[in-house]
C-alpha cells in the first residue's frame, strides 16, 4: 500500500459520484419515451495493475526537470494528449515520481489544461510567483488554466504524486523562467520556440523570472490564488450515503469539491473538467446500483482491501494498485469483497454537459436535470402525435 495512498483522517462520512446517492427516494413514474438500449456490454474489463507498469523517464536536456512516470491512462487504452474528441479519454491519470532536487516541470502556465495533484509520499514545494507552499503526503491542489506553477521535490527521498489532467483540443504553455512558449496541435506533443508577442519573430528569452504570464488573467477557476485551492485531506470532511434498506452504503471525501469545484458541473458553468473523490466501503457493502452512463467516464483506483467489480457481463476481484476504467455505456458496480477489511479507492469522473443513467437490473433510467428516475414504455415515433 505504501506509495498508493496517503494516511487519511478517520472521520464521519459522505456521498459519492454514484448518481443515486445524494437525493431522497423517488416516486416511480411511467413515461412514453424511446431511449437507446445501451446493449454493448463488454466481455472484458478495462483494467491495469500499477506495479506492473514500467517507469517512463521524462527529463529536460540539463536534467533539472526529471520525473519517472507510470502512465495509467495509456495502459487503459488512452491516447497521449488526445481527449474524446480524438478517440482518447477525457482525462489522463499518471503516477509521477520526482527525484530529490528535481522539479516536475518548468515554472509554467497552461492556456487550456487543468492539473490536479495529490501528494502520496515525500516532501515538496509548490512555487507560485515569488512565494512557495510546502506540501506533504495528503496535500491536494488544482491548477486551472492561466495559473503559473511548479512542483519541486524539497526532500531527501522521491516525491510521489497522483497527477490528473484533462485533455483539451488545443493547448499552449508559457515557461516564465525561460520565456519559451510551447504550442500543441491536437494529439501532438508540445513544440517550443522563443517568440516576441509584438512581432512574431524569434526573440531572446527574458531574464526577468518574475515577469507575469499574460495567461495569468485567463483563469476562470474558483479561488483567486493557489492558497484557496490547496487543502490537506485531514481537513476535508467525510460524508456518508446509504439506501433506505442500507444495501448500498459508503463514505467519501469529495476532494475536487473541497478545492472549489461545483458538483457535476462542466467548466463552462463554473465546475472543473473532472472530479476526484476518495471513498470507503465497509466489509460486504456495495457502493451503488449496477448502472451505466450515457456520457460520463469513471475510473477507480483501489488502494486498500479487495473489490468485486462488476462490468458488463463480467465480475472480477481486484486489490491495491489495480485501476479499472468504465467508459460510457458500460454498466458497472463496485462492492467490498472482504468480510473483515475496509475497501478504499479513488474515483475520478469527468463532467460532461449532459448525462443520463441506465440501471439494467431494475430496468430504470435516470436524468440529472431535471432529476428523476423512471421506467419508460416502448412507443412508436408518432404515438400521441396524431
């Protein structure tokens, strides 16, 4: 378990991203609707085991910026720098190891990309302008577009973090120390050059390392500074959810909500492009009903205990270091397979502009807005129209 989860405070509990978890019981209704059947169940589950993934080295020419990375999303079929717009995933998840004295990246600001960081082990400092913030295991923070930032290992052992980024169609990065701009076309790596914004011609890198990036004014994130979006998991409350007969029961910490995200809200309406939470299920408990999403992706990173994951027509048992991805249309469910040990996992889900849910076991459907659950009846296209 070491290296996969910080020691999180024991406290009272909370709800999860499961769509049925936070609202009172509904009154069944019948609607004459025609909805897609979502019958494409998969015979295999999208899974990888983190300890089995190779460490990929990334480093600058001088070696000042050096990391070792386990590319979790790539192992699950994701494409580098490619979102759903190009057949990839809506977010990329990596386990990143930064050696002592090295930095994860230059001091830089993204035009479009969001970065979420959870410190798992080691000690570091986050640079933001002239000041820095010390971080240790359990610290979590998010950098929205336009915010210049740099994470450096300030300790004597490796700094290990979970890094989650969205996958925008286009992105540009300004490295403030060197004055370098990096531009990225869809699905490609960043290409860099020194440019003069006034003339477009090549120019020497500026010497003023404190110069503000013009991207800094572009941030539309909740919280004006990093200090507003830096929390420790010991200080994030636990909330609980349960069903009327307590068949479905669990607790969780909503990490992204604690950092200013609005729940289930896309970035255009004030939310984050994805949400991250840390959840617990007691022995024998199930997190939520067997369901699929029309648009949302969900990723489960197991850090403690044994989980039975039902996905489509299959069921598998997974343990610490296992990661499971559920794309839209794949019915899924997670249950604590142990009779004695608690199950703990991270849950990452994107925030599509619209979504609806299907519950194959009970033949229900659900909408987020307006929020309702129902069982449709089959109808002809012109039924009731003439």
